[in-house]
């Protein structure tokens, strides 16, 4: 298990020539949101007291992309004298995730715009707003046809080919249904509208994730469980939501991803009756009856195995403050299955 010790943050700015500029040793705050109901993650990042040259390059639009790598550096493990100077092979998937380390990429997207502001202190803040897949979602259109007998997979492949000029590649995708449509179809709409349609047909949600087009069925999830407890970074007590699922707050952990799973013991959950208590001034007996009914309905939202699928994540970080958290909205894993991470190909 990694040790949540010594925060790690790295910002990578990429210019039009694909040259990277790395920032890290300065005051940076960020809020990043990713949700299954939105096509891409959104980030608002504040960088304080940047060099004037770097600040001007951002304002002039010379940097097109920004990547956020965050987590913990952990405590350096003890090694034997015989291991000193010996190279240790690390796979790409394990980068930043071994030998006491626990950091990784939590956002990668296109810079939409940037502004500057001066706060009450002498500090200048550069505010950068970025969205994953922004250009692809905004500018890509479909002007094409498919002959009679096409399948949902054909629509997906057609859309993916049109996303290609925006740099979008195929990401994790579940098995698409083999339904054949008896009539041909004409496409004259945005690619995002087409993805909304094919995702609805496949009972899935789609997103741009780190520059990849991802579509995950409602009956599936993407990764094995990350165990959350007070030793691994859980903050406070998870609460059962009034409408559906649970809300969890924990330290930033890049292993927790959208459509991934977390494991939380049921005994650590608490009922959130705040909404019930704010609904008018009904008689005490009626309130008790309603609360009892709510408790029964919430019981169906809890996982008997303690495993929950992540449907929304909000990251909140400050390299010079106390915030270094992520808030998760999760639903209970029931009959969902782990899908193959092999991406679909555009044919």
C-alpha cells in the first residue's frame, strides 16, 4: 500500500510545436470535475506568481494543452546495498504507482482561455480554464451516410474517424450490440450529437478521457477496486444520498477513475437525512414514518459487497493550503461486469 505522504504536483504545458514546459514548484490551486453526464473533464487552475514570459505565452495562446499529475511521493523505501545503482524495470501502467509512490495523471485537456487577476496580497494569479476534448466536441461534424444493415459499431467507427483530425483516439469501449438497422441513415449533425445517440442506443455513457473517446455501458465498469479506509485516505464518513448512491471524500488518489470502483465497508456509511429534515414542518409522527421509508429505500442503494462504481469526481487541490481532496459520487455495484479495456478500432 502506498503512503499518503509528501504531496506531488506537476503541470505540463504543451505548445503548438508539441514542446512541453513543466511547472511544479509554486503555489497552484485547481478544481477539476469529471462526470458521466458530461462529454469531457473540466479544470480551473490558478498559477501564482508566474514569470512574466510564461504568463504572456499563456495569454497569447502559445500553449494549447495542459496536463495535471498529482498524488503523493510517499516515503522512500529502504533498499539493500546490493540494490544501489541497479535499474528496476517499471511498466507504463506502474509509472508513479510503485515503491511508495502514488501519483499519476488526473487531467489532460485543451486550454480554452486564460485570465489574470491580482488578489488582496501582492500575488498575481493566472487562471487557466481547460476542457478535455473541447475542440473535438465543438467543431467536429458528420456529413456522411451509412447503407441499410449498419450496426451501432459502424456509427461509432464513423464518428471516431471524424474525431481523428482533432487528435482523438479510441479508448475503452464495451461490447456494442449486433443490432442491424433495416434502412440507411444520413448524418448531418455534430459528432457529439451522434455519440449521444449511439450511447443511448447502447445504454452507455461516453466521454473524452485524456484525449481518448470512451464509451462504457451501464452494465459495466473499468477497473478493479481501490480499497478506501482511514489508512488509505478516506476523509470523514461516507454518506448515503437521498436520491441515489453514496458520496465519499478522500485524499487525491490517481488510481480512482471515472467508471472505476472503490471498496468501502458498509459499517462505515452513515445515513444523510439532511434533505428529509428540511422538508417543511410536518408532524413528528409523519416525519418518523417518512424517515423509516427513506431508510428502507436507501438500503437498496447500498452494496452488499461494499463495492461502488464511481460516476462523478471533483478534485480540489492547493499546493500551499490544506485542500488535497477528491469527492466521489458512486452507485452500488450489482450485476455490472468488468469490461475489456481493449479499445474499439475505427473501421
